[in-house]
């Protein structure tokens, strides 16, 4: 009976341990995800945001959630990110919301708007204002969750071969400037073209185009535009472009709660980090650029040009929001938030900088 | 023998499961930590940073790391945080590095320096410049790890009962302004006093003091200073005050790798979030304040006063760094970084804001 007694105890112990082990095995389930980005494999800092996010998720989850990051050379669909995440070919994406303005105009404002918010103002709108709710509302019809994915900070207005002293100087110029800003420039009489990144330098050098807009010193330096177009205009059209992480909603809902929080936190911190990384890259690149090419001239568009741009922007917004209640709701929310936040920005950072340049 | 065979199988199964279970139990070990803050239990947004951090850690670790946050009313040692974390009475702390300038002058520069960096500049220095390494170097003798813990953004120069038009107007004024900024003000002829927060309003109302410095609209509004001292001066002395999370190094090293990364990530995101939260609080509070008290006047110190402050600051830094090679190394690193970063700030956010106020 002793033997039998032992066996019974073992059976009970086995059952208990088996129970424990089943729970532990469920908890140890490994999720393997794929993320598609719009960016090439070396496009810092854009590509760094999803890579850092994936590394943090892996380390924090102790290997239970592994996210493979595919650059655009892998999936060959740089601007198909929303569709691929929506369709479930990819679990996640990393791109910029305004690339889909043609598909769904309501997604336009989550990147940046001309004459809009600065980075801290916009993050405040996203996280402590109505931004996140409005973004989920706009993305819900695509069955995709959307999160801020890294900010470029203020983008420069672009490289020009000649100085701009009036609206007339702009008329007839050929410029590469995509998106909503391109539409504004077209209203001012420019011929707006789109050219593949690899051909931009040659086009500018040969005068096929007269100007182009890229990002800022940190990313522009590799492109070499400063060697052929010395007028570097300050920004107006993308004061704080936020990229986006997209997550297939069904896939997200299947994750256990701890992995959901790990993912959300890794996303949030990688987005902030990209903003700061690009700040450092721009500071460093500008210092190098101007040392090697002292001929570069920082210019701000003259008041008459600014006024014309602001008017064109206003007119375009009226056109676009016609019969688009959600777009109007989002833009109104941004405008109201910006008005309040800008007062604070003025009395804090702006007036401080004014005396400390 | 059948019976025996079964028992043997059970024994093996039990051992296997026991092995699995031991690993799983080790992995499921719960760490219970305590964090001491300098702040009272309702001092938003300062107290929110450690609370958010603890919540994220709990959720991401699935309850394996629980951090209890003690406000200052609990441990009664608001300015003893470094000592308590160093001594191991607390595993973590949340405070501001410059509170310990009397104990270790090398810890002063990690909060903010007069005429120093703005928030994005400073985060860039911490995370993509030499900041983090220098901070660990300075804290290593205390056997404590230090991390950025949330930024206030630009702090206002303070509330004054009368307008300041010259350095002479400052002489003899009684002002509550602590720390390094207080030493600068003393050099300009002010009588610098420290008064408990609870008595500040009455002191200012009755004229026991003529001016005081607190934080910015988001935190000042509850104090009510705007009702009794209508001149609100813009900031110069704390352009981006970063709080700090402190972690006892020994305790940190005992955590498994995944919990270490969970802790570091929760710290990093809570710090960024506090900066953005305070931005929103200040924007909102200022809008309310100025509506209810339209008499408030935003003032910038006149150029003569600024020049005198800058000179006093420079002189003080020369005095303080005498024979202090590490302090000098930190301040030199900050100054060099600021010089580069400020050029970028000027051509990006500053020039953008100039045309969009």
C-alpha cells in the first residue's frame, strides 16, 4: 500500500504540476509578427523607430513577442502599408498617415498640417487632448489601430537654386514638394512634380527642377542638395511631422494583456525617441554642412509669400472639408488646441529663445 | 511490474514537470519595491511620473515587479531621497538632481542650468549626446543609477508685485528663488529667502516678499499668486528642468534582464510623458488665468537686467568649477552641445514660431 500511496501522491503532484505547466506554457507562447515600413533599410531615423520598438518588445517580453521589420525593398509596396496591415498580410506597419489622403482624406491631419502645431504642442494634443481618440475614430473603418510613430520636428521649407523675394519669383518654378503642401504651392503658381528620391540630386543640379523639399539637415545631408542649391528656406508646411505605427486590430486583441501593454509602451517611447534622435542628427548635420559649404544661406520666405501661402492654405482647407464632417472635426480640434498651446509656447520657449540665440 | 512501470513513468513525468515548474516559479518571482518621491501626494504632474511608471511596470511585467510610490507625507524626508536610495531603505526615488548640490556639486547640472538648453535640446544631450554617460559617472560614487524623470519645460521667471525696469529696481527686493538661480539673484542685490510652500501666498500678498519663482502656469494656478502679483516674468533660469528617477544599483542588478528593460522603458516613457503633460497643463491653466485675471502682464526682463544676470551666472560658474574637474567636464559638454543644437533650434522652431504667433 505504501507503493500505491506514493503513486497516488505522485498522480496528484503530477496533475498539479501539469496544471501549472499548462498555464506556464500558455504564458510562454511565442507570437511572431511582421511589420512593413515605407522606408528603405538604412533611412535613419525613420527606420530606427520600428527597429528600436521591435528590440524593446523582444527584450521586455523575454522573447514572447518577436516582430520582424521589413524595409520597403523587401515588400516592394512602400505606400501599401495601410492596405497590408488592414488585410492582415502584415500585423503592423510604420509609415506616415498623410500618404493615404487619396484613399481616406480623414487620415491626412495626423502627420502635420501647414502652419500647424510644433512637436510638443502636437504630442500634447495626441496624448492629453483629443488627438488619440480622433485618430482611432478615423482609423476604425480600416480595422487598424494607429499610434504616433516618431516626429521629424520642424521640416525645412526646401532647397532653392535662386532667392525668392516675392510671389512672382515663385510663379513658373518647378518644385518637388508632395502632398498638401504641394497643392498650396500649385495655387501660388508653381509647377509641382514628383520625382523618385534617387533622381532628385541630378534633377536639381541640372535645373530640371528649381527647388525641392525634403526633411531637414539630419536627413538632407546625405542627399547633397546643399552642393547645388544654396538657398535653404525655413519651414512652414510641416512644423512637426508625426509618423504612425499601425496595428491590425484583430491581431492586437489576441495578445495577452501584458504583451499589449509592452507593445504600446515600446511604440510610445520609440516615437518620442525618434523626435529626439532627429533633433540631434539635424544639429550635427547642420554644423557640418555649414562648415563645409559656408555659402549656404538660411532664408525665410518674405512676408508677402507667407501671406499668400497662408491664404492658399485656408482656401484649400475650406474646399477639402466641404461635406467631410469628421475631417472638419479633426481640423477644428487641432486649431483650437493650437491656439491655446501657442500662447504658452510663445511665453515660454519662444521668448526664452529670443534672448538666447 | 506494470504498476512499477507506471510509477517510474510518473516519476519521470513528475521530475520533468517539476523542472519546468521550478523554472516557471523562478520566472514568476514577484519583486516588491518601494519608491520615495520629494513630492506631495497630489502634486501633478510631478507625482504622476512615478505613478505612471509604476503602473506601466506592473502591467508589462504581469505583476512580477510591483513598485509602491510613497509621497513625501509618508516618509517625511522630501530632500532625503538620494540618501534613502543609496542606503537601500528605498529601492527607487523620484526627485530633482539639483536638490543635492550641497551634498555633491557634480549632480547640479542634470536638472537645468540658467541660460541652458531647452527640453528637446537637453533630451538630445542625454540620449544621443554625452548626457547619460556623464550622469552615471557622477552618480556612480553614490551607487545609484540615475535616469531622466520628467521635464517641466521652460519655467517662468516668477511673479513680481512691481514692474522691473532696471537692475536698480531689483536691488533690495525680497524674493523666494531657490538654488543656483537664487545665488545669481543675490549677486544682483536681491535678498533671497526660502519660505515653505504653504506660506508663500500669504507672504506675497502681505508684502513680506516682493516676488517669487515657482514653476509655470500649470502648477502656479493652484497657488493663486496671479491674484496678488500681476507681473509674470518669462524664464531664464530653468529653461528645461529635468527630474530624476534614482535606482539602487545593487537592487537593479538583481532583477532579471526582462524586468530591467521593462523598468528602464517605463522610466523613459514616463519622463517624456510628464514633459508633454505639463505642456498641456500650462497651456490650459494660462488660458484660464488670463481670462479670469486680464490684469496679468507677461514681461521679459529688460536687456540690462538680462546682461547682469548672464554676467553673474558666468562668474558663479567660474567660482564653482574651480578645482572640480568632473563638474567642469559636465558643464563644458552641455555648453558645446547647446551651441550646436541652438543653431538648429533657431532655424527650425524659432524662425517658424516668429512668423506664426
